[in-house]
């Protein structure tokens, strides 16, 4: 069941599609209007080229001991790419293919901040959603078995009490039944009391995008994030013509996954999910990273407001961990975080071997993309990625002035009671907006 406001978004999406097709037919590509990041020598942005060459040794050691078949490393500072290199092989079986800079990777859980959390923040900025809103306000079926008070904030920071993953069998009867199985789950711990990294919570966030807008997270992120930024190689469900450039992962049912999402639950959900499913390249990810460093805009295109970026990347306490909204800050999942990053740094990793860290304190981003699960699922690249991040930060020859002062962790926004009944999905949008508590 769609949220009533979705009708307006359907109309907007149709208008956007018509404009996109019209521009394409007229010979003006929407993708081509947004430039990629310029290249520069490390010395031009205050970095040591000699020190960055140490990355070659670290990656070579990783390749030698089988951490990954290959990888692409891209480092940017002050709005310019200063290091990009492809290492090793894209495939090792049934044929050997060299890794290339334009290789597309299954981003796995980096889908969470890139597509889902950024989409959620866009909706918050538009006034269609709030962090303190109860998820059950938009998805009445969610309010079962102790989840009636779970908030959007708790899902974004992995404090909803959800288990990390429910059984694969819960997804084998199709997406609709899979969501009903999720809605029937009980929290593993009381919501808001413990950090438990959960794919399930982000699947729900993906559905939340659909309930509000009428578009799934693939459609909404494409139209509001990836297309506007000119990220032409970033998408769920990559086109078949792109297959030769996609790094394969493992075999499923006797066939190599190459353009098919590696995560089994995302695959059962049709390749489109809030927790996994996006494919991308290092060059496209660089644009996304620079958008965050620019406080929400890139090449004249604004995706988020400066306040939205600040809210997403602030420090939130989750037990012994620090998280952003959809982002990692400092937690048990931060083994690929550079040792010398500042407290402003935020990032994420993906199970398939992908890593992205962005540090506004150093005006730096570090991208390491691999298919470490190819061919047999036994690779382990996070330690390599962490060393690369450390080398990148250590290559900076000057410190920020003045030094960044540590920021105190933020407390979660308190939930507010919503008076909308369980059948509120049938209320028109004007009534629903009026029934929501006023932010004070």
C-alpha cells in the first residue's frame, strides 16, 4: 500500500522522465552535462607523491597472499583526483581479465549510505519525513510485536533492535511476502538500547522511501542522486551491455554473478533493496564523495543542503560505537578506516570488498574497490583498505588550521507520539500532515 503523498511524486517522476527522454533525443545527454573530477599532481594539493607510492607495496602484498584478485584505488583531495590505479585481475576464472579503472563493482552495503540514507535525508529536507517519526506511521503493518515505537533515527543508526539478517527462507516467496515476514519480526533487544548492525532495518528504510514517494529506492536514488550528479555508471540492476566491465563475485546456481547482486536477500528482492544492490565505479564514487565534501553540491548540482550533510555525518552514540545516519564513524566495522583520519571522517564498507571514507577535516576521500569474494569468497581486503587510508592521510604535508576540535556525540532525537490510527494510510496527504506533531 502506498502512502497518499506518493501520487505527487509519481507525477514529478513522470515529468522528469519526459524531460530526460526529450533531452536525450535532442542529442544533449543528461549524464554528460556534469563533469567528473579533474586530475592533479599530489603536490598541487599539499600531498607527497613519494609517500602515496607506498600504496603499491601494500596492495602488492595483499595480492600476493590472496586478499583479493585485484582492486581499484582512487584518492581525492581539494576537489581533485590525485591518485588512481588499477591493480591485479578483474577475473581469475574461467578466463583472466586485468583490472581496469572503469571496472564496475557490486557496492554491497555501501548502498546503505549512497542510495538509501541519502534518499531518506532528501525526504527529511523536503519535510516529508522526520528522524523522530515512528516507522509505523508510514508502514502500519510494521507496528507488530514490539516495533510500534521504532523510529527512523533508530533504523538509520542500527538501534532498532532488529537482528542483523533474517533467514533466507523468508525471502523465497517473493518481495511482498518477504516484507510481511520482516514486519512480523520481534526486536532482539528493546529498541534504542543497543547497536546491532542490521540489513533488515535498511530493507525497511528502502520500503519507507517507496511508501512516501511511490518509487522504489532504485528509481528515487537514480532520479534524485545519481542522474543529477552525472553518475552514469551507478545504478541498481546494471544494463546487460555493461557486463564486460563488471567485476564478478561468486557462483550462484552454477553461474558467475556478474551484474547480479551478490547479497542473497537483495537478489530475492529483485536486485533492489535498501541494504544492497547498487553497482558503481571509482570515478562515480569520487563524484558522490566530493558532493559530501562540498556540503551537498557538486558542479552546480545540489543534492543535499549543508545542514542535511551535517546531520547525516554527525556523531551519534550507539553503545561503544559512533555512527552517522547511514554512515560508519568509529565502530567494530571500521577496520578499513585510516589511522590518521580526523574525528569528522565518515565512511562505509561493503561485504564484496568495497570501501569509501570521506574526511572533511582533511578535505580527503579514499576509495578502495575490489571483488574480494571472487572466486571463492575467501578474500579479506579491509586491512589493506585501512592501510591505504592511513597512507593517504599521512601523505598530507600540512595540518588543517586551526585543528579540528572533537565534537561531542549527539543524543538521539526523542520520539514523539503520533495520533494517526493504524488505518492512517487511507487519510489524504493534507490531513496526514496536519495530524503530525509540530517540531518545536
